């Protein structure tokens, strides 16, 4: 199923439909964006639009935006949003910006899908590669995913990180490693955790080099391109210093994520654990949690070396579960990448269970939060329990996708085992 021949008209219709849907919801339900902005499933301390407005107010009145400990986002958001008219008086301009970012993300995803990298990489070609969806279908799944739409309506700044990550991957599969490194630098600057994607992204860039400019040595290739990431990051930090006039933004943005100093509830696993944590053990478990988050990078990059795009997809799923301040935006990015592997869907074992668990948590999560915060008939355990179910659903999807990809590789090496049941001994 390839979605048929994609014409310019169909592409325009898809983008126009997605934009009109978002704009119609913004216009016809004017109170909904503010409602979603306050939802913990959408906004976190490091992506909240309300906190951005607070920082912007201080910035426009020549006060450090990091005074008061409310604003924990990148300084470059401040001049960007200060160019827009007031979001309360003229919200349409802010709406159009977020819609445009979603469309840019979909365009990058379209390029990734049409590259065919998911089914046929430089070192591995799946025997099932013909069973794939076109870029049109993949982009449509992303644009009309309820999680994507809710994130756009809630105006979470995580959409900028999502766009930067997808642009980095799209540039990598297009044979433009320098642009991929620059895009990853922007994503890392905005959210820090995308820096962990550097090893598999380097492998993807190395595999997808253009023949006329190919570098045969992986070490030499990394030596050339890794400094680009840190050079661009240094430039962005320098610009941030010029905007704020101090280095205060470093502990207020990245320090908050490293130390989890803001324990606002979210759909992740960290906040409740560290609320209950004794201060004497806090530093140790912070190190353990960060080590756990980062330890997957090396293992996956080595084990699935032949398919670096798979590694990137699995890591995005792992980050959506285990990062300090996750939201449904991270899940929507992971779910946008999963359909690229349409060819291994028949090999996956728990598709129904995964879908049921994720839907179960999606509906009960807001209900349990309401019972805890507003109705007063529950406690924090209600909400944290459903976030555990939410994490379980995503963990099952990550594990099942990894099993399907490895099974696909194994069947190519041993074609006589294709379709046979595997039992653990």
C-alpha cells in the first residue's frame, strides 16, 4: 500500500486540510487552547507556553526572564516570540506559527519515508521492503494524530524540538550531513536530550553519503562532523548570552532538567519518585536515572548498526518514556516514526495489546488527574498509576518494534525459518 501516485494537488490538499483543521479548532473553540496549555499531559515546566509568556513579559520589561524560577526554556524563544503581536490580543499569529512548524515537521517526515531508508539501508535490505506506506500516508498519520493536534493547540514549545529532530533525520537520509548536524544542534539547544541521538545520526549520515563526496573512514567522518554540532551549540550559547546578558540561562534551562528541581507532575516516571526521595539519596538516583536514559544509545547503535534509522526511532520511543519531563508531544514523534516500518508490522506480536493499553491510559489519565487535583476524591497515586500504564504501553511498543526488526534481519540470514514460531528456551 503506497497511497497511489502523489501529485502536487494531493500534497497541497493534505497540508491545507491539516492547517484548516487546526485553524478551525483555534477559531471555533477559543477557550480550548488555554485549557490544553494548562494540561500536564501537554505542557511541562520546560515546554509550557504559559511559562514562555511569563518569561516574555519579563524580557520585554528589561528584567531577566529567569528571575522567579518560572521560565526554563531556551533564550532564543524570547526574541522570536517578541516579534509576534501579543498572544492575548492577536493570537492568530501565534496559531499560524505553530501550524507552520507542524507542516514543516510533516514535510521532513515525508522525505524520510520516501527515501526508503526504513526498508533498505546501506548495509541491510529487508525482504519485506515493498510493503510500505508512501510519504503522503506517513505525513497524514502525523498531521492528524490527536496527540500532534493537541500539542499544537496547547502551543507547547516541544513542537520546535520535534521539527528540528525530523529535519536532522531528513537531511541525513538526503546525504547532507552538515545540515543534519546543524539541525541536531538546534534540537539539542532547545531540549538537551536530542544530543544523545548524535551517534546513530552520525552512522546514518555516514551510510547515506553522496558517492562523489564519500568519506571511507567512519572515524575521519565523525572527526569532521562532531565538532560541527558543538561549534553550532557554542554559537547558540553565545547568542543566548548576548540576549540575556549573563550565563544564568544555563542552570535555569539545562540545570533544571539535570537536577529535576521542578517536580510539577507530568506523564513521566521521575517526578513522583523524586517527591518521595530522601534528599541524601537524591544525587545518587539522579545519576542512576540519567545513566539509564543514556545507556541505550551505545548498545542499540552497536547491535542494530546496519539500520541506524531504527536506532533513532527506538531511542525516540525510549526518550518519550524515560526522559525527565516527557509529554504527549514526545509520544507523537515516536508514533510518527513507527509507520515507517510498515513492512515489519506482520511480525509484531502485541499490536492489539499495545493499542489497547495506550488508549486506556489516554482516556483515564485526564480522569485520574481530575480526581486528584479538582475533585479531591483521589491522590497522587491515582495519576502516577496511570502514567505507569502509559509508560508500559510505550515500552511494549518499543520492545515489539525492536523484536520485529531483529526478526526481519534474522529471517534474511536464515530464510528457512521465515514464518516459524520462536520460543524462548
